[in-house]
């Protein structure tokens, strides 16, 4: 029985680590955004690590896949199980911190393929921790499936393939697009709230200073506020977020007005997306002028989409001789639309028809 439980734990943990790692390896840039969120001031306040988010993301997802493979084939089982234990303890701490303090809404454990709430992520890690403890207590039962040469070959091939996939998706696009703006999506429909969808439930909290101490009161408690208490502040506590549409923060702002209703009706709209012009790839930006000329000659309306300031927009237009107008949108929304900076998105009356990395502009079908 002990051996059966151990082998089940081996299969369960190994397969889950491989699946989780491959999903994030499909979109390491997206995972790096999640790490940057953890490093930000409101969470762990480690801003010096933000520039290293992408290298750390690549390292973690490749290690995650390799550890899953090594566990399944029984390669260096002692080292593998120790590594899995340390990794899951670290992730369990992160997900607990996120859930308890409600600072990161989605840990990114399964990328955009499966969104888990903070407490669901923590529960998942606790279950994994339980099975890894079983493996830790029964390390001797995790035996190699093949001889040393084959074990080395499988692990080496796994590492080479993982590095190749990482290189490919960084220089092109994710192999599978799980995001709300994938090809075939209609942006207008993605913003709709279905009839009868759950509404957000918000409770107002009133803060009064009572005998020099700030105390919170709900609406039901207002009659119980002591005489002489001094009002300090009011805040909203979200009891239930209700239904949030897949696309909820998309705008096309210019000069204080949102033009998305008008622009999303364009039959041939080409968006050049660069969430931050100061971080855009220079080679990619230099390709946009030629693309603009080719697209306009074929009847496309060409616009830029960014979260940069007007000053940065004007500087980029002058530097790269860009003749099209830029519209602004939330940086997170633009990062969700596409991972490359810049990237190209073609819309037909709000429906995504094509998405391209700047390295693949030659593959665009205008």
C-alpha cells in the first residue's frame, strides 16, 4: 500500500509540474509580468528585482518542467524531491500571502489557461505539498525507470526542448493563445455583461475616531456610533466581485475622449501595440513606417496603441518618422493583447483577425 501511494504521488506531482510548467513556458513573458507584480511596492517591495522578472520566469518554468520529468523517470530522486519540496514551500508561501493579504488576484500558476482565485491557488499548493511530503518520506521507493545513460538522455532532451520553446515564443508569439484577445475574438462581445450575471456586492465601511482610536462601523452599526465620535474616512469593502467580463479595461483614448465605439466599427483596422514606447524594441519600431505605408495603400486605418505619455508619443513619432495617431489604453490591457513590444493586431469591425510579433511582419496578410 505504501508503494502504491508513493507511485501515485510520483505520477500526480510529476504530471502536474510538467503541465503547469509547459503552460507557463508557452507564455513566459506573461509569467514575468506576474513575478513583477509580486516584486512591486504594494506586495513585497523588491523593485530592484523587477528588471530580472523575465530571466527568473524562464528559469523557474524550465526547472518546473525538468523536475516533473526527472521525478517521473526517477532521475536523481533525492535531489529532485528536495528541489520539489523547496519549490512548493516557496510557492505555498507566495499563494498564502496573496490570499491572506489579497494583494495578487491570480498567481499565474497555469497562465491564462486556467485562472484560480488566491485561496484556490493556496489550496492547490497545500495538496501538492502533501503529496511531495509523501515522496520525501519514501524517497527510497522512487527508483529510476531506465539505466543511467537513458536517464541522462531524456533529461538532456527535455532541457533542450524547453529552451527551444522558450526561445521560439520570445521571438514570435505564444504557441497557444489563451488570452481574451486571441484570434477570432470580438472585442465588443468580450466586454458584454450577460443578462442575469451576478452583480458586485459592496459594503460601505465608516471609520470614526472613538476615544482617540479609529474604529470601523458598517451601515448597520451607524446607530451605535458613540456620541462625540469623529468621522475619519469611508471605504468600500468588496464582499463579492460579481461577473467581470473577459475584456473590461479596453479603451482607445485621445484628447480626453474614448473612440473605441467608432474605431471598433472599422472594417480594416491595423493596431500597432506598444504598451511602453520607452521600452519598445528599436528594430521592431523601425519596421512600423514601412508597414504603415503598405497598410494604408491597401485601405487600412492604422493607429498606435500605448500607455505612454503625450511627450513620449511625440518623441517616438519624430524618432521613427511615424505618421499615424496614437490612442491610449491601460498598460495591463495592452500587455494582455500581445506580448511583443511592438506587436501588430488586425481587426475587422472589432474582431481579431491576425496578431503578429514584430519579427513576423512579413507574414501579415493585408
